[in-house]
């Protein structure tokens, strides 16, 4: 039956919705988080925002204010203020402040968007429906929230702390609580490239790091590739046995292998000098551990031994997927072995493993284990505060734990991070990891 009052009620609702002002909702949310949601009749969301802001004001506002003060000043009273603790608290306060500001901005944007929906005729959901909608919408975020918190304290916090440390004078002579640590701006970066001892050491260590990364990684890739192609040849018998033998160096823990080689290369009693070099060539042998040149050669050879089994196993698996029909077609066309390798084997393997091979360079760039376990980055070099085989990562270790020069170690860590990030970015660009479906 027709009710003549229905059109009038509908018009009243339309007028009511048209009066709902998004600007008012936004201003209310700016004044206090959650008020805009209450204005939009989203009571559960509004109360949640209000509880968060009230809890923040009551429990954390004073602490965060003190932390940000400590971050600005790093303390004012020597012997009482601990600059590093203040820096730690300041970084944590900064992270919490960014999170709170993000939530506050989200609260304002959400209130405005919701008000626009209400004005266009959207009706607020009932309590049960709101709970269900929130659960359905936020379930993925609830599952990833613990991982996000872990990432903040395991990755972001140490990274920010290390970056900020590079702009201080924190070293052995400026150690709290006896002395305060001060902000020095870009002085550490400037000293790294202008003060003679830092400049000479950095250029020497950096150039050796590049040589070590390129030569050692290229040799292990080349040897692994060569052996994989050789063993995959149809004329080779006992393939399984040969592959097992070649993978054995990978099965032995790397630190054990390095320590064994360190003993073998010892200048005085090592088997390399005592049983090979001296009997064949005479003399006193080669100064593997006391001469920087020979130490670098030894380290490169050891890394080649440690790294080639992985490349061998990786490329062996790829070679199994190459169709034999391609080689048969090449034989019919009269292609030589080199032509088949150049036009079939090599492109097929590189297409599959190029990103992984690129990351081998990034891994060796920060390969601390072999440098430290073999001879702790030695031997010493006159006029430098790093050893003859130190790479950037082992130099940072020495600056941190041996000489307590934390600020300069942080500067070098930033440079290393930028270089490795460039490697990682290049590797991601070469993979399909970040391409949308349909763009592959």
C-alpha cells in the first residue's frame, strides 16, 4: 500500500546527508583523533583512535619529548648525561613519533573520506557489521604487523642509529659518560677524503676490495662454469662420482676450510712452503702471511676453492634442462664445439643464473669470514690503520672493536651500504620479482 509520507522521509534523509560536512569531520579529527569518526557515526573506529591518542599522551609524550631533546643535544652535563643512550632513546622516539604522525594523518584523511561517503548517501554500518568489515579489511595487516614491528627494531632502528652515528665525534677520546659526544656534521666524511692517513687507508682498502670482489668472484664463477660444462660432456664417464667429489668442498664448513688453509700457508711450518715450495724451488719459501701481495693471492685462491662448488652445482642443474635437440640441430648445421657453447650453452645458462651470479659479487664484497679467519686482515701496512688484506667490512670491524672509532666506522658502513644497495637494485631490475602479472 502506498505511503504518502515516504517521499517526504526520503527528502528529509537527503537533506540530512547533504548537510554532512567533510570539512567539519576533518577539523574535528585534527583537534582530537577520533572526533571526526564519531561525527561520521563510526563509533568503533572513533573510539579506537581516541584511546590510542589518550594512551600516547599519558604514557609516552613526556618520554618522547625527552628522547627528542637528547637527540638534538646528545646531553649537556659531562659525567651525568650518556650521549649514546640519549641517541638510542632519541632514535626510538623519532620512530615512534613518525608512526604516531602517520596514524594521525590517516585519521584525518579517513574522517574526510568517510564524511564524503555519508554525504553521498552511504549509511553507517551497524556494530556487528562494522566488526566484520574491520576484520575482513584489516586481516592481512594484522598478520603482517608483528613482522613490521620486528623489522622496525631489527633493521630500521640499527640503520638509523648507524647513520646518525656517522655525524658525531664518537671515538675513544669522546666516550660517554666521562665525555659528551657532539654532532660534527659532515666532518667525518670530509676527513675520510682529506686527512692523509684516512685518505691513504681508504683508497688502498677500497681499491683492494674492488679487486678482491671482481677477481675472486670471477675466478670462482669461471672455474665452476668450466667444470660444469666439462662434466656435462657426453664423453665423460662416472659423472655422478665426479660431481660428488667436486661438491665436497661445499660440504665442509667454510670456517674449517679457511683455518686449515691458514695453517697450510703459514710462512714457517705450513705445508705449502715446507712440502712444495722449498723442495721444488729452494730458498725459504714464500711469505704468504707477512707480505701483502702474496697474502692477497692466497686469499683469492682460497675463495675460489670455497666458491666454485656452488656455481658448479647451480650450472650443472641448468645444463640438464638444455634440450639435446638444439645440439643435434647444431651438429647437422656443422657448428663447432665453440659455436655450440657460444650460441646455445652460454646464453641459456646466463639467462637463468645471471642475477644469482651478480649477487655473488655483492656477497664477496662483504665477505668478512675469509679475511678475518685467514690472517685477521694482516699483515700491517706502514702509514695506514688497516692491514694489507683488509677489505671495507673487516676495516670497519677493526675500527669498531680495536680502536673504538665508531663514528668513522659508521661513515664507511654508509659507503658500503650504498655500494651493496646499488648491486641489489641492479639485481632486482634484472629479475621478474617486482613486475606485475601481465608485464612479464
